[in-house]
């Protein structure tokens, strides 16, 4: 009996070891695939081990290099297009100045100014994307505390209740700052004030931004994330935005493995909920 149990135990241990050994590369691939969605500049996979593993790792690295080059090409193209559009636009503005009809001239100059603003923010977005910031450990409590303070100094009412514990995430400092500034800017612009709420779960950090504005009709929740999309009310109210703020914020948060959700608060006003994975920092 004892020897039978002994050999069974040895067989079980041996197969567990073999299983662990053979599935380790798969775990590495899973981790690398997850990382790729967040950071395209993550270091390449180690191309060592048995032949099949080596081949798969090399194919994965080639895919990562191609994806990165593809995204970079597109970003460069976006920058080039928006940059080159500025020259004919300037010419148009000069020509428009010569229109005799005052009303037509004013309307045309307004349209041209709007186009210039759109092109300017597209160019700024493309430049931000091209400038690769390293991922680093960030405490959201501290970062958002600073953002709220800066906005208050600029006369914009932003309140914040910090979480009792630190909120560590791995991220790009400038990028995250821009994303939260865009969301807070909206809350203040459309809802009068912004109130930040911070909390931490087991795997995610959650930031809510509440305002007291009109909210957004549920049917428009997806649309407002589209570039240059603005609700009719904000277009006519002349709040001066170009409609890129939410698209940029969404792009940045997704690039950190997180997401942005919208909801209308029962008492009125919009709630924007941002979740980000807890970072190891
Ligand atoms: P930009 O941010 O580029 O200056 P914008 O604020 O118009 O311009 P987004 O931030 O992308 O663009 O927002 C898109 C639209 O969603 C806004 O025009 C507005 O109609 C609506 N919206 C965004 N945030 C709110 C909010 N907190 N309350 C009500 N409506 C909002
Ligand atoms: Mg905005």
C-alpha cells in the first residue's frame, strides 16, 4: 500500500511539474498580450526555449513591432494632414476678409475659426501620441489632488474627497493628467461644478466625476465619445469646445487598460466613472 501511494504521489508531483513547465510559456504569452493592449512599447518577449516556443515568441514580437509601426504611421499621417490643412485655411481667411457683405464675411470667418480650432486640437492630439511617455507608478490621490487644486486656482470649482488609502496605478503622467483635465473641464463647463470621488477595489481604482448640469441623454452616450461630436445644446450655447475632449480622454484611459462610463445621476447632473487597473507601484 505504502509503496503504491508513494509511486502515485511521485507520479502526481512529476506530472504537475511537467504541466507547469509546459504551460509556463503560455502564461508568458497571455501576460504579453495583455500588456500589448496597454503599452505597445513594452519590452519584447524572450525568444528562448524549445523550438515551438521560440517560433511563437518571435512571431509575437514581429506582430508587436508591426502594430507599433502601423499606429505610428497613422499618427504621423494625422499630424501631416492637419498640419498641411492650415496653409489653405490661412489663405481662405485672407480671402474672406475681402468679402463685402458684412454678414456673410462674419459667418465665414466664424466657420474658419472653428475649423482652425478643430485642426489645432487634432494636431495637439497627434503630437501627444507621438511623444512616448514612459509608464510609471502614480498615486491617483496625490495626482488628482494637485489637478483639483490647480483648477481651483484658475477659478474653476472642483471638489475632491481623497480616498483613505493610496491609489496606485501604472501610467503616463501627462496623459492621465490630460484625460482627467478634459473630464473635469466638461463637468465645470456644462455642469457648473465638479466633484471628484476616489475609491479602491481589489483590482481596480475608481474615480467618479459628478456635476450639476443637464446630463447627457442616454441615446447619446456612445456618440459623445466620437471626435468632433457635440450635443446641439452645447453647439448653440457657444461654449467654445471642439468636441475632441471626450475622445482624447477615452483613448488615454483605454490605453491604460481602463474604461470610462457615463450615467445620469438620479438627482440630476452627469456622473463620469473612470476605472483603472490597480498598479503594482
Ligand atoms: P472640447 O472638450 O474639445 O473643448 P467639448 O467639450 O464640446 O469640446 P467633449 O469634451 O468631447 O467636447 O464633449 C462632447 C459633448 O458631450 C459636449 O459638447 C457636450 O455636449 C457633451 N458633454 C460632455 N460632458 C458633459 C457634461 N458633463 N454634461 C453635459 N454634457 C456634456
Ligand atoms: Mg470637453
